[in-house]
C-alpha cells in the first residue's frame, strides 16, 4: 500500500467518504506523494499533442504571434503557458516565431507548473531565456497584456460526479469496503443550484474549477487585455457523463488502484466553460475541433514543407500530423476555445459563439 493510499484511508476512516473531486485533488497535487510532485509521466503514462508532432507547437506559436499583432503588437507582453510539461510546445512555438519581427523581444516568457521535477527541467531547457515561474493564474502580471496557452490542463481540474437514481441525483463519493479497500459509493448531496441537466442523462460531471477559472480571467481582463487559449479533450456541446480515467505507462487502469502513482483525467465541458465566460461578459471564440483549428492555421502546408525537407522521414511526419487532425484520432476528440475581453476582435482561426 502506498503512502498516499494510507493517507486517503486514514482520511476516510476519520471523516467519512470523500468526493471524487477531493480524491482527484489529493492524488494529483499532494505535496509529498501526489502524482505531479513525484512522477510526472509525460511520454510514459500519456502522450500529448506537442510530443506527437512539432507542427502542433509551431502552429500555436504562429497563433500567438497573430494574437499579439491583433493586440497592437505591444512592446512588452507576458507569454504564459500553464501546465507546460517538458516545454516541448513552447520550444516549438519559439522556433516558429523567430521570423516574426519584434514578437520574441516583446515576450516575457512565463510558466505555471505544479511539478518540481518539471520546473527543474524547464529551467534547464530554457536556460538561454529569461523565464519566470508564476504560482498560479492570480499571479499573472497586469501591467502588460498577456497571452495564455493551456494545452491538456483543464482535464486535470478535479471533477465532481453525480448519478441519478430514480428521480434523485446523488454525488459519487469514495469510501472503504469491508476489507478497507477504496471503493465508489453514493451520498445524498444534491446537484449544485446552477446545474440544470436536461435530457435522459443518468450521470453528470462538473468541474468546479471552471467557474473559478472564468472569474480569475474576468479579474485579469478588467485590468489588462489578452487572450487565453484552451485545448483539451471533451464534448463541444454537451456535459460529460462518466469520464474519470486513470493511466499508468500508457495503459488505462482503475482510478482507485494506484493513487498518486497514476495520472487522473476527465473530459472537459467546453459548453459550460463558454457559458460561464459569456455570463461574465467575456468574449468567447469556439469551441471548434482541433482538426479544424490546426488545418485553418496551415497544418497541411507545414506537413508538406517538413516532408520535402526530410524525405527519408516523410511517412513518420505524415503519420504524426495525421494523428493530430484525423477525426478517428485526436482531430475531433479535442476542442479549442479562446477567452478574452469583450473589446478584442475575433480570435485567429476561431469562430465566435
């Protein structure tokens, strides 16, 4: 039994079953034994789009350069990535924007990263750049504009799960069975007042952090301008139902099997995220599929250019880009959404909702 499983067991014995959100938060973020503190598994437990093909990060970099120009090409702005992992996306983005006059000179490169291990790696990888680490979104400087990039970060926000039994909704919780092992159960907690499910759904997931996120962005945009770009997996027009998953070494496992030693993730409710931002008077562009977004930005042209430059690797280059845009792969499984202040023009390659 892991130290974290011991801690969870003690918590439950002392205070009763805990919510799925609390379990997810402890497993991912506990300082001593949480997943991000001890074993970030990028490339081992899971593979992200930037690790799949350099084209992804390059196009995100060009997107950021367009947005910088839309903001009037300010002489100084914060270029922020939240959940950067090993920094592959940002490295590719910076390489792609070297020929955009003034962009990199104006960019103050910032990372928001929970893992001490990855922070150390980022410091080494970007040693030639004057990078800064921010503790969270509240620490984003407001004396200049900013561009925020968040790829596969929203899916790590803790999720509450609710199950409909008869006509009543109950929250899914985690307790102990007769042998002291972790197990799922239900309590009598009702749905939050602002959630009104429609249709025949029998289960529902809510990420409370989406509301906090939009409120934080509203606060930032009240003091400065900017844009936040979110790319993640999840439905574009319906709330997720039961999507909590756990991965270890590329294999999906029971979420209760290895707390702190496996990645936990869930689908993102992009429709709710957009609604929350709209309600606060923010501009929302998207969501659209990752496929449409990348193809609009020029994924096919960049693919052909790379294949011509490296003919001996053309098949692999094609396969990797195809994974990003093919509907049978990541193309429609992933959505893209941008949030900004109401006075900005439409975001590059994204339609307003």
